[in-house]
């Protein structure tokens, strides 16, 4: 049975109304409705390849978490060797974590912070050491930039 995505809109029905009108369980109606969030390309692929409902839902979630291009590649991969729900969930989580990791920078290791504190203390004790430090940094390809002064 195929559920028309316009059924609810055409008749002004909620998910519950569609379930009542079609005789389908409410959770199945909600599952079908979640499919309509997929791109036209993905929906066409799902229909033409008779993808199981649970796998189709995960492919739509994957597309929403990543982008249409990645979803198209996933669909091509699915054609070659059908993917399970668990495999798609794992791929979606990996992509989400990769995306989040790109946006956030890991904190510097504690020993690096101690080195910075020691350098700052040395410069405060002997301002002439700053010149030596700047020269060393320059030779290593770095440029020291003052960011704040402590009172």
C-alpha cells in the first residue's frame, strides 16, 4: 500500500486523522510521513528499488543529517550491496561526529599549557629573554603575537 503524501494536506488531517481514515496504525503513518522529508531524488530511489521501510527511514535521516550528495552516494552503495538499518545508523553517527569535530577544536594538552605558563614567567623575570624567544620562534616558522597583558 502506498500512502499519498498529500492525503493529510488535501483533507486537512492530522497523523491521527490519516491513521483513522486509512486504517493504518498511527506509528506507521508517522513513519511514512517522515519519509516525505527526503529529497525527490531519494524518494524516487526508494520507490524504484523497493527499499524496506525501516531502511528507507534511516536513509532519509542520513540525508537530513548530511546532505543530498552524500545521500545519493549512500543510495548507490545500497544498490550494490543492500545496507541494514544498523549500518546506516552507524554511518549517520560517524558523519555527525565528523561534522561536529570539524567545528570544534580540541583543547591543547596540559603539558602545552604548562610550557606557555613557563615561557610567560621567564619573560616576566627577564624581558630580554623575549628577544631570544622571538628569534627562536621565527627560525621555527612561528611569529609570537602578544594577546593580553596581566596587571
